[in-house]
C-alpha cells in the first residue's frame, strides 16, 4: 500500500490535517482500502468527535495492492506531527506500509537543494469502535469564510470558555460573557456566504469554546466552513477537500446545570 503527494496544495492540507489531530487524540486508526483512507476519533471528554475521508483520487498517486479488502493501522499522532514538521516545501511525500504491517514508512524526497529524508513509524494496535454518525436533519445551515469564523472565535475566546449562539430568520448572534467582560457580535445574513433556517424557527445553543477552537486549527483546509445546527443533533463543521474528501467535526451542545 502506497500513496504519494506531489501537489503543494495537497501536501499543505495533508500536513494541516495530520499535524493537528493531536489536539483531539494521542492516537488514531486509519481504515485503508482501495477507495481511500477513513479516520474517526473522539476527544478525551467524549463531547466532540471528528471524521475524515481522503478519497483515493485525491492523492496524486494511490496504490492498494494488498490481498485483504481493507487494513486497519494505528498511529501515534504526536510522532506523525513531529515528522511532518520536518517537511520542506518542494519535496514530494511518499507514505507506505511495510509488508508485515508493522511500520508506516514516510519519505520526503526529490526537493530542490534539500536532502531526502526517510522515517519509520511503529504501528499501534488501538482498540476502538467506529461510531455510527447518522446526521439528523439540520434546522440551520451556515457557510462562512473559514478565516473570518476562526478569527471571530479567537476573539470571543478571550472572554469566556462558552460560546453562546442564537439563530433567527433575520440575524445571528455570537456571545461570550465572562468576568472580564462581554463580547457580542450581531451578524447580518449578508455577511454569510450562505445561510438557511427553517421557517418561523429560532435556535439558542451553547458550546464549549475549547472544542470550537480545536475545529479552527483545521481552518486552512478550505477557504469556507460549512456548519449545521439543530435541536436534536450535535453541531457539525465541515471542510471539503474535494467532491468526495472532507474533514468533519461534531460537537454536542452544553446544557444548563
């Protein structure tokens, strides 16, 4: 099994994805088959989870020549983050699993005036079950500039660890209220790329700011972030990589004690 990335844009996105997974979990399972790579995991609090699908066509070269229909490999996210931090622009990235499926081999090579580098990562046996992420119908759909959204979250995070949201048919309210003061942002619908809400519907919800900030670590995956909210479902934030590849996050709202 081998996949190769030569495109600068795709390598950048691959690095953003795998370098920031450590914020959610110390380790992750990769489910690999002819169709591509799928990942899923939860944070320590069990309040938020992520999933990612990298379709085989997203890679510049993808080879799956194993006898089994799929393989499961576990990796330490801290180790992969350290390795990816060594990558230098202009190199291509090649990753493959050895025949015994004991190691993940990573190569950075063929760069301009840069030495080729080769790494070997021991694989892990990680016990985990895939969650059945069955997305209920959303009541509110929002598409917003990833940069604008993440800048706003960073500012709101100064005042409290809870983000309060209110959605109506005329505007959206972001609120952070703490001992150091209050920050309130009224967003006109024209400020969104897309906005849709059920007729005669209002929604008020609160979320843990730490988890929202973790989602923003992946903001460079796409210029836009697609979010879904509803009364009977967790919020969803999705960054699309192509028509069939994406990274998505799900977070349960906070409830008053």
